[in-house]
């Protein structure tokens, strides 16, 4: 594709002007740089892939740069997540060939830092998003004090024109920690994929079924769920570095591994309560998926659940997670589905795009 006149020939590490940003209604040429991308399976990947797909359907051009394009190594203790090795030179070549008019840096990993450096050296505006509470994750995994990590995170996001965050409670938390220019970016759920029917019968398992679905890792606090004295059966869907340990510690729980597409949707719908024990998630897309499937939620009253489970008819938030699980059995499956219908990926995409156009010009 010929290089537009608005984009001068690039010189490494010298100021280069972004292609002219389009008017709000004009097609967008967006570059998303993310350390979380397929084949990873998590909420960040699901959100970004959904945004890319919807923006393209809207007539925009979207290029996603993930670790799959670079030499990479597995994250220590988490082989499913790979980290790009010294990506800046190749990343710069890809960026210069693509010629974006807007840049969004999604994550704070090696690719995110490399793209941040390119943007700063070339005086390009860019947006970022706060998807993951890495400070709490690093403290849980590596005993690195959260205060140290928060300082690094503030430094990473400080030059961004806008820092997108999914929920009001997260935005308040970030503002209190010294983050500036925090802007809303909501989330949605695929209501055609996640429905109350058909339902997984979970044959042979005593009812009620208490279900967790997601990454099986220490930061998800799954042991807090599996340690509960509950009737019926505890089911875990997903995989991750803590699975073997938890299977050994909790032989009475049922670990079903990854389930995708219709199988996962039927599992959500077949459960009696969806249990979300995490205290560190910034949103929790699985909450919406469970509710869309008609399954009430039990969780702690923390960021994510506080912003999603806002109706006592659809779930129970309590510091006593066992009490929340038992009380959620009385919630309305019909109300859960209706509540999820208020969360639209169309609204999420429109909000994301508006921020990109506004703050990349």
C-alpha cells in the first residue's frame, strides 16, 4: 500500500508524524499492541479480539500485534503465556509498514513497553488500557510488594492520552493511586452464544452445582471456593499453573479442563451458582457469561463483582463466600439473563472507538 503523504519516511528513534487521524465518522486505521493474544484464553484476549472484529465490521482497519509474531519465551510458572524477546526492532518495522493513524497499547508487557518507547521517541499520541491488577498478581505469585509494582504501572501509563478502565470502582481506585486521564470503557457479552438453554446436565454429580470457570492460577483465589463447606458438587472449568496443586488438595472437586464455544455455554447454563472467588480482577467477563446463561453469581464485594452484580436478584456479594453461595441458590435465573442483556459489545465498541478518535488526534 502506498505511504500517505501525511506520514514521512521513518528514521529509527527520530520523531515521525502519525498518519492523519480521521474524522469521527471516517474509517479508522488502528494499531493494537498487546502482550496478551491468541492462543492465550483470557478476558483480555476475548475483549481485544471482539473489538477488532467489530471495528472491522464497522469499516475500520485494525492490525493487532501480539507475541506470536516474535521470538518468545514462556512466562516463568505460566507456560501458556509467552513473552516477546527484544521485540523493538521488529516491532518498529511492522509499525512502519502498517502506517496507523491511531495506536492503542493494551498491556504492560515487553511489547507494550517497546511500543510505548517508539511512540514517545516519535512524539505519537497513544491510548492504553488497564486490564489486569499486575501489582496484586506479582505479590501473590512472586511476593513482590504491590507498592513497587504500582509505581511501575503509573510510570507506564503516565504518557498515555487516555487510560481506559472498565468499571467505576476501578476508575476510582486508579485515580486514588495517582493515575490521570482515566476514561471509561465498558464490556459486553455475546448474548447469542451464552443462553439459558441448552443446559449441561452434569450427569452423576449431586446437585446443586457450584461452578468456577476461568484461569486456574493463584491470583484467582480458587482455593477459597474449593475450601468451602457446600452441599452438592464443586466444578472447575479451565486450566492453568495451579491446577495440579488444587486437584491434589481438593480431590472431591471436579476439574473438567478447558471448554469452549457451545460446550462452555452449556456448562454455565447447567450450573446452579457461578462462584467468582477472585479479589484482583478488574472486571470479570465470566460474570456476564454466567448471568447471560441464567446462572446467579456468588462473589466477594470487590472491583468487578461490585460493578457487574448490581441487582440482588441476580447474585450475592459477601465477605462470607459460603453464605453468598448458599444465598445465590435463591436468586432468579430469569432476572440474571435480563441483567446481562444490559451489557452490550456494541456499546463497548462505540466507547472504545470514540476514545481512540478523540485522544489519538
